[in-house]
C-alpha cells in the first residue's frame, strides 16, 4: 500500500488533548486519522453528526439588529406604498422572463 503525507494546521492544545485520548486507547495520531478516513469512506459520510455551536444564541443576537433593520425597512416601504403584492411580483417575474427568455 502506497502512503502519502497530509499536512494541516490545528490548534496546539487540541492536538495535545487528542493525542492524550488516542494514547489512552493505544493509538497514535496517524492511526486515529486513518481510522477516521476509512470510516468516512465506508459510510460515505462523516462518522459523527455535526451540530450547531453551543453559542447559537449569541450568533442569533448578533444577527438580530440586522434582521430588525431589514424589517424596519420593509415596514417603511409598505407604509409609503413602495411594496408589491404577490400577484404583482408574479406578473413582474413573468414579464421579465418573457423579455429576457431569448438570452437564456
């Protein structure tokens, strides 16, 4: 079996902690990483379920002012008559499609 080297950067503390875990299991980093790759290939997916960060609420709070600004703009447009009904948008889409259909 031919082998190759893979080089990537990882946080030093994470590497050291992982090495401790692998050592306790009788593995080294290379063997553990190979096991990860083989399992990924066998299952055709990651061998674990990625999940959202624990600080999802913080991320939402960071987005909240942006979303509120967009809502405020939308409300302002509705109040000043600068909004469109669903039917108007459908008609506009149809008109644009017909106008530019020859270019697609």
